[in-house]
C-alpha cells in the first residue's frame, strides 16, 4: 500500500476506519468473485433459521459493486462519519460504537418491512443525519451547484441517490436510515435533555462496552 494512502487511513478515527476498510474489502471480494451478494444479504430465514448468522454483519458492509453509486455512498458516509467521530464522539469510541450498534439492531428489525436485503447504505445515513442535526447552521455546498444548511443534507442526498439510480426503491433504504438516525438523535439529544432521568442505556453504552474500548 502506498505510504500516502496508508497515512491517510491511519488518520481516520478507529470506528469509521474499521467500517470503511471492511466495506471496501467486501466490495472487492465480490468484484473478484471470491463471494457473491447472495452470500452476504440479510434475511431472518437465512440468518437464523438456516443458521447463517454472518449475514447480520455482512449486510452492513456491502455497498454494491464498484460503481458511481458505490463511490457516492462511500464518500458521504466516510466524510460525515469521520467528522462526527472527530467532533461529537472525540475520545468516546464506545459511545459511537453503541450508536451504530443500536441503529444496526433497529435496521435489522425494520429490514423485512421494507424489503431491504442490504443495510449498509441505511446505516451510513445514521451518522450523516446525526451530524446534520448537531450542526444546524453549517452551510453545505453540494457539488458546487447549490448551498444548503446542514439539516437539509440527508434529504438532499436521498434525492440525489434517487436521481442516480432512477428509482425510488434505491432511495427507500436511505430514508429508513434517516428515520433511524432521527430516533438516535432524539434519544441522545432531546430525551436526555428534556426528560427526567437523564441518560439511559439507549443513549449511553453499558460499562462492559466501555471497558471493551478501554474507556471505563
């Protein structure tokens, strides 16, 4: 691996870096025909009745074959996941992992309702949505064409995904990801502030998770 690329990867925060590397390796494995998408998609029957539990993980790492849509989703996921991990979750790896873990569980539960065999793109919209809500006044330039404020970013990206793929089904998963991201934002930023009782297990990781990341 070239030194410049290796140095760039090392600079990415650990949770985003791990997600990025696994996603690229998964797509490369499919591109090289080492595995097929049929071995990676998630369904309750395949994962739990046919005892293929890896599908509950691989569904979050396959962004499709190397294409413009792949580059689009990987770029925005990596950009805003990195920015979120470096700002709101700086030195709080366990908290960021817990956010993505709970979001993944919600997406797995919602998958059959929306016929979503691959959940990588919906999960990628969770950090995008949370970042946009935590930086409401930040201006965003989309491809140098228009400028919007951050809260409109997720919907703008959903619309672009729709245009890119030419079908609303391609954007359906992204919309589900926005909905899950909204729940994550509400639980962490609204519920803990407005409701009596403060943080809960839905907004803060258990001690065992913190110990796993050396943050106890």
